[in-house]
């Protein structure tokens, strides 16, 4: 999409706010609408927009496949690991009360940890699926659509 | 006012759905599907389900459109014209629609305070969250804490789905095999020389 000047300029302006908004949704999920799932999707959308406009190759060189694939697994590990930590601290699986001396504080930390796990996995899966779909075909001309 | 907005949105939703069925160019269909998702997200906002609306807007209108466009790029750009018209599919769809509408007649009215949803576990979560977890968004409290195990299952489903797509269509295996093949070729060459 080299000849689309407007798209390129607008994308350059938009990517950073989209990523920032993703982080906001991720860590503000306790207080407002949103959470890990939506945040992961929004964060991935920022990168996918970059990939669509500036080319998949440039995105892939910054974010190689193996990083994405590790992120997909890392999120599930963060989530399940939180549960294991709870068990190690003497509680049930995913019983966040054990994370702190104050049970309510422990709940807050537990929720932040598992939401982070959800966000990382969803981000990784969205990126991996986008790579899989966009990485296959020879790129189309604008007229082909 | 809310009734007018809801009716207008439903009208637009039905119009979009009919348009999706009529249009043959798949690019337009994908864009209309995005419009459909955004309209449903607006409806969810009107029903005070902001978390659901958020997900619908981000996934339905955002990611799905991109993936559909990717699929179109891999397959075909426009739908084939049907060669013959048959009444059987139409009658099946109409019949299913009638059955579904008949099924909703038994459901409690929207926002009914005496419906099972509002009288069973809902009040329990609402009364316990401030003392147990103390986060303002009760949806997050239910999803991440009270039903943490369910959400772990959902994350695993997302993980498995991503794994499946990567294994099936990313061509990763082919690339790995090619690399291995190159290595095998070079080592055999070295052995020969």
C-alpha cells in the first residue's frame, strides 16, 4: 500500500493511541468495562493495522513468528501459574485470597494477574491467526478487490 | 426514546442482514458484516451490557473483518450466482425462525425483576462483591474470580483455536521441513565431497 499516502499518515498517527487504549482497557478492567480479552484484541488490532498498511514483512521483522507463538503459550501459563502459586501458598487453585495478607488485596492482585494472562494469550492468538492468513497469498492489487 | 432507538437499530440490523444475503461481491459482504457487528454493539449498549458491546465491537467489527478479508484474498472475490432457485431452504429458514420466535414467548420480559436471572445468583454476586473483592466492575469480579476456572477454560479454548489455525494454514511445517531438507541436502553434499 505504498501509494496510499493518507492511509500511511493516518496509520502512523493512530497506532500509538490504539496500543495505549489497549493497555488502558487491560489495566482498567476492574473499574470500567473491558478486561484482558478486549485489551488483547485491541492491542493486536494496533499491530494488524500497521501490518496491513506497511506490509506484513515489516511487521514480521519486528515481531517474528516464534515470539508470537511463545506469547500464546505464555498467557495460559501466567493464568494457570497464578493458580499454582495459590496452591503453593496453601489455598485452593485460583483462590486469590492467599496472594496477600489482606484477602481483598489478594483478590485485586489475582485478578490483575489472570487478566494479564488472558490479554497476552488473546493478543498472541490474534496475531498468529493474522500472520497465518496474511502470510499465505501473494498480495493483491487494489483493483482485484 | 429508548424504544425508538431500539426499533431503529433493529430495523437497520435487519436491513443489513438482508443486504448481506443479496450482495454478491464478497468485499461488500465483509464490510456489511462489520456494520452488522457495530449495530449489534450499539444494541448491547442500549441494553446496558457494555462489556459484551465492547467485545462485539472489537472482535466482530475489528478482527473478524480483517480475517474475512484475508480469507477472501485466499479464495474468491465474488459469490457464484445460484443456478436454480428452490423453495426448500427458504421454507426451512422461515420454519426455524417461527420456532425460535415461539420459543422466546416463554422467556421473561427484558429487564423483568422477577426473572430467574435476577432472583437466583445475580443478587448474591452483587451483594458479595463489595466485601469479597471490592472492584467496581462486578462483571470482572465474576469472570476473573468467582468463575476463574471457567475463564481459564476459555483461555485454553482460545489457545487451542490459535494453535489449530497456526498448524493448519500458517505453512510453518512446510517452512521447517524445507529448512531441514536444505540442511539434509547440504550435509549429504558435504558427505559426497
